[in-house]
């Protein structure tokens, strides 16, 4: 199922007045993440930035509870169709919350300098654990280098397109080598 098909599928099944626009969908090897951009018309009177953000978060929390049975039903159906776990989130205005994404352990070896950075973040109260500190550092890098990451992702997508056009066929033995005539002496 392609992303646009999945968006349509979800829009057809969504409760009335839930979605402000098509769902945002990211498909990974092990998970499908669906962010529902929800209608915020009831927040039109809230104009102050801080109050607006608080109202958006409250609206997300309320819609999360209201849509829980619907999301669970859709997730079960999608998981059987796609063979991947389904994670959900909602966006209201400038506020976004992911509330059921998978947390996957990542094994890596860090030198003393890198561990010191993580330990400093923990000591400063930025994070509770080294894992949380590493996640914070990754998010900070992503926020600082968004344009570069987008450019790299675009380049990877182009390489994937070229690879998909390449038709590989198994050969019975080594390919023959053609020697140009002028090099034969």
C-alpha cells in the first residue's frame, strides 16, 4: 500500500471533524508512523503563543483519548495488511505529540569524550539516563542540520530509484571480457 493510498484509506475511516488535512505517514522497515493533523477550529480564540501551545496540547490529549478505540481498530487492520507495527501521533497547530512509537535499543561504542558529554547532560538534568542524553543529542543535531539531512535523504531516494531500475539477472559463470582491438599487440 502506497502512502497516498494509506492516507485515503485512513481519511475514509476517520471520525467526522477529526482531520484538518491528510494524515502524515512515514513507513519504516519495522514500523509505520501516522501523525493525524487534527482540526483546531475550537482554538481560534486563543491567540497568545504560550496559551495557544497549552491549548493545543490539551486538545491533543483529549482527541487521543476520544480516538483510542478507533486508532486501535485501524492499527490492528493495518498491521495485518502491512506486516509492520503502527505508531500514532497527533498534530494541532504547532504542537505535535507522538504517543505510541517503538523504542529500539541501539548498540554503539562510545569513547570517553562522548560518554563525558552524555554524563554532563545527565548531571545537568537535561536527561535522566545516558540513553535519554543520546536521544537528546541526536534530536539537537537533527534540529540544527535539518536542511542537510533533507538533502541527504533526497540523494538516497534518488539512488534507490536508480537501483530499482537496474534489472539484475543471474549469470551462469563469469562475464566475458571484451578486449578492444587496438589494445591487442
